[in-house]
C-alpha cells in the first residue's frame, strides 16, 4: 500500500521538465474551471428568476469561500507535508498526514453546517442580505449549509490525491461533482419550481455524489483516503504542522470571504444592480483565476517532493516554469475580457445598469490579471517549502493588508462608486510585495535549505541534483 503511494509521485517526477509540470497543472486547471463554471451556472440559472434571487447567491458567496478555505487549509497543508514526506521516503508519515488532513476537513465542515443551520436568518443578515434579498438568501442557505462537509472535504481530498501523484483522479472526482451540480440546476430550479432553493439543493446533492466518487477513485489508486489506523501517536504535533503549512490558505480564503462580505455591503448601498454586477464579475474573475491557481496548485506537489528530497535546483526550475506558464495564461485571458466585456456580461444579466457597473469593474480587474501568476505561484511555492511566515504574509496581503484599507480609503477619496477599483490596486501592491520573495526563492539556495525550514519531514541535507 505504501509502495503504491511512493510510486505515484516518484514516477511522475522522474523527469524534471515542463511536460511533468503540465501533467499536474492541466488536470488541476480543469477541476478549478469546473468549480468556476458551476458557480457561473448557478448565477445564470438563478438570474432567470428575479433580481433578488440573483443577488442572494452573491450574498452567500463568502460562505462558499469559507468552505473552500477549510478545504484548502487542510488539503494544501497536509498535501505539502505528504509530498515532502514521500520525497524523503517516509511513507508512514505521508499516510498519517493524509488521513488526519481529510478527517479534520470533514469534522470542520460538519461543525460549520450544524451551527449555521440553526442561525439561518442572522447568518443571512451577517452576509449582507437586506430588504428583498433576505428571504431568497435564507432559502439558498437552507440547503447550502448541509453541503458544507462535502464542500470542505472534496478540495482537501483532491489536493491530497495530487500530493500522492494522482492529479487526474483528483480532477475527475471534482469535475464529476460539479457536473452533477450543473445538470441538477435546471431540473430543481425550473422543473420542480424550487427557485433559488433549487440551486443550493443541487449543490448538496451534486457535491455529495462528487465526494463519494472521489473516495472511490482514491481506493482505485490502490490506497484508502482515510485510514483510522494511521491516526496514532503525535496527533497534536502533526495537526499543528498541517495547520502551519495550511495557514496561508486559510488566511487567503478567510480574507477573501471578509473582503467579499464588505464588497457586498458597499455594493448594497449602491443598489441591487451593483450587487448583481459584482456577483457576476467575482465569478468571472474566479473563472480566469482558475488557470493561474491550477498551475500553482499543480506545481505544489512537485515543489514539495523535490524539496523534501533535497533537490533544490529541480524545485527552483519547477517554480520558474510555473510562474511563466501561469502568467502567460492570465495574459491570454485578459485580452478577450478587455475586448468583449459587455458581450460577456450580457450572457449573465440583461439589466443595463448592472452591465454598466460590471463593465468598469471587469476591465479594471482584467488589466492586472497577468500579475496573479507571480503572486499565486510565489505564495504556494513558499508554502510548499515551509516558509510559513513569508507565505502567510503574501496570502494575507491582497485581501487583507491592502484590499480592506483600500475599500475604506478609495470610496472616501474618489466617491462610493469607485470601490470597484480597490481590487486591482490591491493586486498591483501585492505583486510588488511578492517579487523580492520570488527572487530570493529562485536565487538563494541557502534560504530554502531543508535543514533550515520548519516542519520539513526530510532527513536529507541540501544535496545536489
């Protein structure tokens, strides 16, 4: 069993080349794209109901970001330790980290779902619902919260499968859950006339089926996704290590949820058209960002594996390729968004006022798309090599350190409607902050020596390739 785990990632990394990176990046991009398409499908089907229902899914979006935060925290944190352990030929540690990470994601998801289900109305108000958007927001949350264990555990399990060298199985499982979700949307929203509640019920059923399928794919890989017998000895120390590695993901997604909540509140003051516009723009941004994040997440197991085995030059080459590939993809995506902005937005809403606001916001965001290649790859690479402090700083920079103050300062200085420019300005500042860290990572071998990094389960010194 352990030999299977070792061989999966070991066989994938026998050659240090761009095709190896692509073999991990392409399926990861596809899985993230499917998630973005599912969010856009929700927006598209619900937009045919009424403006209040369309705004309701934007109101609930921070909660979905929170679910992803939990999944990425345990999945990326545990995945980094799994790949580094396998690189150091410590298979038992890899199995232990994987099982503990998945169990932690499941328990956290269940806890969030139980608490939130008893506080539907207060939660809707907290998320920014007001007036005519309260009732549809409560209806949407009613079935979304029971789906939280699947929405938390699925991305965690997918990242753990990637860390063990099975990126395509991870992608197929996630895509299957999102496909079930999309197919159920029109059936439950229109055919069964459940309205906005049908959109969240399709999420509950679709993501539940997707998680079960992921578990089956994990077993087909020759390994069990969750082995309780592995959860023995040193649980607190290993949980601490997982949380330290995963903390940047938690901070990044947590601040994203907080900033989205603040954006919802500012947009609500501008009117329902602005809420609707920003909901669509945020989903379009996530669709584009899936390419960048997919390359970075796909590269993370390779970076961790090379680092765990002391192959520093191979690790640095992987980082360079990931930055170049993700930046090129984001630049290519920015061009159609800038040229066909109104046409793209009109696919999701017919309201002229919403399209006008969305056009300004989406064009401003597209102008800085290319910067995310450096930001995202640098953050995840630092996470993979155990530079927790630096990774934590970059993870919190865009949404927290820069965006939250900008959301207060820009509207006060240039008028409330100018809040849509806070995000691209935050992107530019985060890019400037990340550049020195990327240069140090690529040029300074001593700064990424496994012997100098916290929680690196590698016994190896900094040996040559």
